[in-house]
């Protein structure tokens, strides 16, 4: 898509996860044909793997390794990428406000490892979405899907796979606290 749009006059950029580059080509020695800049994207700010640390990422600007987290104790990759994307679009708009653009944004924050900032964990935790456990949440989500017409009214949930995942009400208090915290972090 980058090559097609670039050929048709679009400014093309890629922010975040690029899981297209074979692992043996992820060094600064290249080749770069499977990096975003080799696939029609004029600007790349992200990581060339399936996942990265959100606090100290393996981060590249185009093909140059960058370390924006050094001496920055509040650094977070998702925030940094959003700021870089906004700055990039502002520059494009200042140079040529009529130029079409394609900005591909693939944050790694919802992929392991999960590293949200404490304030985001608190926002989700304060909602108490997961406090009743996965069985209750599953039932609630399914009821909401029926109410919204996402699934047919006569749809039925598949049986709970209790040989793989214990029902919530048989977990210990410590297990429940752990899983609630994990869900809050993921959310």
C-alpha cells in the first residue's frame, strides 16, 4: 500500500510495529527492502519486530537506531509515537496542506509486554470492569452484543473451557487479585 500511495502522490509514513522484517535483517546493515522505507513509506518511526519494551524500546527513525528514553525517566513509547506522528502531520500540513497522506499507526502497547503508564492502569482499575471475573464479564459482553444487534438474539455462548481455564469462583483471593490487575494493565 505504501508504494501504491506514494506513486500516486501521497505522503506515506509508518509509526510503530513493523513485523515484516525478517529477524536476520533487523540490523542497521540491512538490507532494507522489508523495512517500511523499502516498502514505499517515506518516513518510519517504530520497531522492526513483533514486540518491544514500552519504556526502553528497540526504536528506529527510518533505519537509524534512536534512544529517546535515555535521561528521560517519564518516557513511554506509545506517547512518544503519538507525539511524533502529530509533529509529522503538522510538518506536512505546513509544507503542503493539500497533499494527501497515509499514516499507518500500529502501537505496540496492546501487545506483550504490556507497559501502560500508571495513570492509564488507574483509569481502567477505577472502572472496576473485571472485578466480578472473566465469567461474569463474558456474560455481560455477550448480552451487550445481543442488545446492540452484533450477534443474533438466538446466539448462544460456547461452553466454558473449564479444563483450560478455571471458573472464576474457584480461584483463590490471591489469584483473583492477580488476574484483576493483569486485566487492568491490559485494558
